[in-house]
């Protein structure tokens, strides 16, 4: 027996009570996958997105990231799972999500930066706010039959004469006759010259709500969702955040999310413009800008997209047989798919 094998046997024998197989690498964990609803992408990924891991989807604007995430969330909600969508920039359109097949009754939509006016800052332009009177209970109206609308008509007529006399005041109603009226010339306005004010350099206005504040709020929400558990998929939409803000998230945060996702078996879908989670990501997808389909000459029918699997940590192999060819067949790491307009119909 070689000396290295003897040393290995002695070390593992001495540590067998505390650390079994100390020098033996742990087997690779092949995670279960969930279908995304897009056949070409599911074929490329070998079934879909991994469960209990972080999947990062990168790409510029209008590259199909949101449509891909909505398709995945739709499949999760249709299988009776609860999902969460943490919207950092408040850009999710609920009508589009419902049209994609998402069950909104099983979706938790968290809008970051909407209630920013509590700290003296103006709310988000996409915020939907109602006046305060709509949140206060209406006062009890006493009228006909112990609670009708309005008082007795006799009481309403009592103030009619006073209202008409007030309306006929001279400053409001001036009687005119056929005699010519004398015109009163207005006084000429005199403008006095003021000394010139010193020119101050232009200062850029401070933003009402910095992106980093919304990112911090979104990260705290993700912590609460992972601690509570019970979510099949959690989408962190940072697609509208500039890369210089997204890369400021510490790597320890993504590592903590990765460990929590493994414990709760939740799929975390991260939408960004550039990769920022690094080694904590199990699957990295890069989307390219889409092109309009040329199926019709005058009607817009949809957009064609291209996606590439940049990094996939663990690949499930269907057989243990090693090929004797010099160059084994390569796995396809790119796919094409298209999103079709609602009015285009099935083709």
C-alpha cells in the first residue's frame, strides 16, 4: 500500500468519530428543478430552474427578463405555491402579470419606496395614494327614517333665500343699463430697477429617494421572507437599478440568502443588469436585447429573445458511461424564444 494511502487511512480512522470521511470530497448535490413554462429554455437547462438556490438573470432593458420571470412565477402559482415579487423600482404591471397566467391571489407584491413620504420625502411617481378622507369612517347622517341621506326637504329650503341674496351682492352682480359707463383708466405700473443678484453655480438637485435606500429596504424584506418560509419562489427585481448601486450589495448577503434558500427550498430569482452575486449563484442567465418579429407588415405580433447560460454549477448527467471520443458532444448553452402579443392569437 502506498504511503499516501496509509496516511489517509490513519487520519480518517482517528477522526471517524467526529468527522467521517475527512479526506473524501462530499458528493455533488443535484437539485430538483422547476419548469419555467418556456420549452426552449427548459430544454437548455435540463428541466428548468433549480429549487433551493439563487438564479441570476442579467441583461439590458427590453431583453425579456421580466417576461421570463413572470412565466416562471405563473407556473409556480398554478401549482398552488405562494410566490413573492420584491419590486425595488416599483415597475411591475399587475395587468401584464395576470395576462401571463400569474395567479395574483398567490402573489405577494412588495413595492419599495412607495411610503417614502413618512420621512419628509415625496412619494414615488408610480405610487398610488388616496386622500386621507377615504381612509376615515364616514359620519353618521341623521335624516328620514332614522339614518337616510340628507335632512328633510323643508330644512333645505330655509337657507335658499339667504343664498340668493348673497349671490346678488354688488361685487358679484353689477346691473347694467343702456347709458354709457365711464371708463376708469388704471394706474400705470412703475417698475423699479433692482441691483443684479450674484450668479450662483448650478447645483444638482438631490434625488428624493436614492436607489440604495430602496435596495436596503428590499434586502430587509428578503430576510423576512426567507425567515418566515413558505414561499416557492421569490423574485428580487433590480432590473431598473444602475449597476454601480447593485454591485454595492455585500457578497455575504448573497451567501446568507443562498444558505436560507437551501433550508427553505425556495427559488430566488434575481433580475439585474449585470452579475453581482458571483459565486453564490447556482445558475447565471444572460439575456440579449430582443428584436421585433417580422410575421406581419403592419401589426406588431411580438418580440424574439436570445438567452445564454453563462454558468451552471451542477449538471445532472443521465448516464455514468464515459465516451471514448476525443471530443465529447457539447451541451447547448443558448436558446431562442419569443413573447407573443395578446392580439396576435395562436399561430
